[in-house]
C-alpha cells in the first residue's frame, strides 16, 4: 500500500539477471570452511595445508639478502620486462604480371 502512495520516480526496483553479474571472488571476511592449498617455500619445497581462503598455491617470498651478489643481480634482472625483438625481413619482389597475361581469358 505504501508503494502505491510513492511516486514512480522515488521507487527503485532492482532487476538482477545473469547479464548483470561479473566474474570475481567472493568478498567475505570469514569463509565457512578451510580449503586445500599448496605452500611453496623459497627453496622450492612444497607443503599441503588447509587455508581459510580458496587459493590454489601460495608462494613465499625469497629473502634477497641471503643470496650472493650474482644471484641477486640475476633475480632482479629477471623481474624487468624483456625487450621485444623485431625481425625485419626483406622480401625480394620480382613478380611480373605481364608474364601471366596469356592465362587470363577475355570475354
């Protein structure tokens, strides 16, 4: 009855459909269950644990202060974006259309 008294401009309808949804993770602060997750340690060893968020793999960070100078430089260089190599090919074009004129039928 109250909806009939309000003008149409004030009423708001929320029409949800499959076209209005988006693919994203659930925004929950607490999940109901624990999920199987793999933890990858800096040395490469793995541990299977139960984690409170649905994740597949958790990779622990590597401490750069424990590396040698050469390993540290190699790791930092691998983080930088690689430059794209442009390959320029020169195609020799010696096509002569007059050579093939005898195969074209005239109507």
